[in-house]
């Protein structure tokens, strides 16, 4: 299976990060998360159950927070599968 991947990284204003996180929340509620970078985009369909990993750390001059959300793809049930 081919692996599609989009990565967005760089320095942003905190207000832009907040906007993107709020959009992510809305997308998760609607059941379809779309991430775009330039002319590429990737649409994901979150499952009802997700794995969540949150990490936070502090050093003398730097603080860090990371969030990872993952899930297994759910299968669409087709007519042929239901009849079996």
C-alpha cells in the first residue's frame, strides 16, 4: 500500500497555531480531517476510537508540547460483504 504523507513545520504566530488547532477540532467533529501544504492535500477519516499521546517537557531555555493522534482505518461495508 502506498503511503501518503504531508508535513507542515516552521515558525508561526501563536494565534495561527490556535486557529489551526481550532480548525482541527472542527474537522475531527465532522469526521474528516484535511491537511494541505502548497498544492498537496491529504484527507483523513478519524475512527470513533483513537490513540492519543501527549508529551510536555521543559529545559532551561525551551519548552515543548507534542500531540499525536492515530487510529486504524475503518472498513466500509459493501453490499457484497453484507450478503456473505
